[in-house]
C-alpha cells in the first residue's frame, strides 16, 4: 500500500502573498513528488511568467505546515 499525504499549493502572481490567484489541493507520495506536481501546476497557471507557489503539507490535525516556496521560471 502506498502512503500519501495531502498538499496545498497557493499560486501567487501578485506582490501580496496572502492573496493567491489559485489554490490547488492534491496528494503526493512525498515532498519531492509534491514539488514536481507543484512545478507542473505553476507552469499551467494563467498569469504573468514570474510567479511562485507556496507549498504546504497537511499534518492530519487540521494544520498546514509550510514545505517550500517554488519559483517559476527557475
């Protein structure tokens, strides 16, 4: 059985990071897989070329823990 975790990616295209353009929820097997998926979601997002995503993992107790900030283009 494969264990997965729940992740959230806030796609930010504005100088204000607390107002994401889009929020994506998905599952991944580990943080590396979550980062790969986040890069693809950022590549597919509408908006300016210079955008980034704030990646969070859900801890199972209702909290989101920040994992990484992913910039596109790199």
